[in-house]
C-alpha cells in the first residue's frame, strides 16, 4: 500500500548554499542510481558536459514546480533519463525522508496509512 501524498509548492527561493547539504545527506551518491559523485564535479549550467552531477527537479519544472523543496542530486545520465517524468511514489518517499533528515521543507507531505 502506498502512502498518501499531498503536493504543495513551498514559498521562497532555493538557496544554492543547500547543494553541499543535499550532497552530503545523499552520501555523495546519485539519488536514482546510487553512483558515487565527486563533489567538485558539480556542473549545473554546462549541458555539454556529460560527466559530473546536477540538481534534479524531482517534480518536473515543466509541470510548474520550482526548485525550492524539490531538488535532489543526480548524475547527469540519470537526470537526462528521467527528463520530465513525474517521480514514482518510492522516489517521493525517499526524497521526503532525505528532506526530513536535513530538517528542510519538502514539496510533499506524506501520510502513511
């Protein structure tokens, strides 16, 4: 049985100072495949680079979700593969637990039946 998920857009802007916090709380690994990511390989704007990692919008930006409370670290390959696909319930719960561990507000509220 899946949890009940309520999505709410948090107010405020994402702070790029949160990148190291998310990176360390994800144990330096890609959110999706678990591959180790070197911290210095963060390439947020350089789309021509195929190495390194980026911030991924768990709930797609194309669907109107901003970055705040909606970011995970992903290798470029996984980020491109996911593209504009909405997250699975398992991914939502995993991200919710990550944000709870960091004491940050996540975009979704999870209710376990």
